[in-house]
């Protein structure tokens, strides 16, 4: 079924779970970027089963802004589930991704857009992290282990600023936690990935949904799942045919 996102070049998917403290700042930042963007751009908020006032705030914002849209999931699906729901909904040629906490800057999509013809996935790489020292260490270690196993060549696969070809986004098998493996999955599907340095800042409002334990244990399990998937992956090519 068609939707208004087909009228845009890029639809930025924003997963939202209990972010009422951050949303007004997010709405203002996305509206400000839309007015400057070099392409026609929509924003799709994905409410992931929020129990606070997030959904009501999103509805109000979508009523006030012509290029804001939303979907609301029946049950909480986690970041990967919300992201996949957004990708499946988008009908513009390209889908973007940014987190609701605005630790990356919407304006930096302008650094990614020029490369969408070069690669099916264009990833931001946080050039200068503004996180706590413990979070930096955790992230650096996790990325080194992940890169050593997946051989995707990317030091920051978790950067929440990406643009992906919408056709590819719909095909990728995003099980829970697999958003961390978007570059590796893209390469597995025979497509190119391009990385661009982007800015990063501290979270201003709200609380992070991740900590050492849910990052470390789920990340290890997801890595094993990816290794299994890569070994079992099949991509048959048709040679001769009479159809």
C-alpha cells in the first residue's frame, strides 16, 4: 500500500522509545534541517511501544509539520525492530537513520547524500566521540572484535547516522540486534558500503537504553548469529532461462 514517503528523495527513520524529554529538541532540529536540506526529505518517527507521552507528542508534531509522518508498533520490538519497521514502510528511493537522542547532527546527512550513488549504504563514522571513558572503551573493544570477525572494515558500525538504498533495506534480514551489522550484511549481499566522518555530541536529555551488560552479552550472541548466517547465506544467480 502506497504512502506519502514515495514523494520524497530521502525518508529519515527515527526509532523512538520513551524519549519525551528529547522530542521537542528533536522536532526542532529535524524541521530546521529540512529547510536546509539539498534533497526533498521526510521524517518517519517509529514509536516502539513507548509507555510515556512520546506517541502523543509525535502525533502532535505530525499534525503541525507537513513532512513529518509516524507509525506506532503494537508491541515493543527493540531498536532493530523499529528500524526494520521503518525501512519496510519507506517508499522513497533512500532511507536514512538517526537516533532520537540527537547525539549525531541531522545536518550531517549532507555529508552522506553526495555518496548515495557510490554505495548502497553510506555510514557516518563518529570522528570524535563525546561519551564517557567507559562507554568509549566498551565501544572500541566491541567494534574491534566485530570487525575482526565480520571483516567489514568499519571501526564504528553503531554510528546512528546512515543512508541506505530502500530496496536493499527491505531485503536485509534484521533480527534483533542486527542493526549493528548493517555494513557486514550489505557486503554479504554483494553491495558497496561507504563511510564518512561525522560529528558527535553528548546526550542532552533522557537516558540511554543501553549499558555494558545488554551491549556485551547481546553483542556476543549477535556476532555468533552473523557468523552462522554468513556460512549459510545463498544468493543464487540465474543463467539461462526460458520464461
